[in-house]
C-alpha cells in the first residue's frame, strides 16, 4: 500500500476510496455529535467533511525503505544492534 487515508494518528488506514466511504457511512461514529444525515451528502462531501474535521488525511508514501531511517541494523555477522547511521 503506497497511498491511502490515514485515520487519526495512524489508528488505521483505508486504501481505496470505496472502502473509505463505506467506513464513514456504515461504521464510523466520530462525527455523530454533528447530527448530520449522511444519506443526503455526496461521497465527495463526506470525504471533505472528514478531512476538514481532521478525522483523516490522504497521503502517499514510498514503498522503498531508507536504511538510514532504521534505528536498528543487521550487520554482516548476523547480529542486530543500533544503526550507526540513525
């Protein structure tokens, strides 16, 4: 997964737009206090509302890993220890 919606501070992720809309319409209670009728809102309006209310954001990330970002490293002798580049 290289892109998708990050809910909260990484509580969970949804990859596909359809799954994100489905979660909003059929499961999420985050914005219930607003007493909105989701059935009268378009999918785009729901996505915008959730974005505006900081429930989630859309992001893309790389599928490669930069070994300098790893706190631990595996050395040539097979041991694992603190990454000297971290």
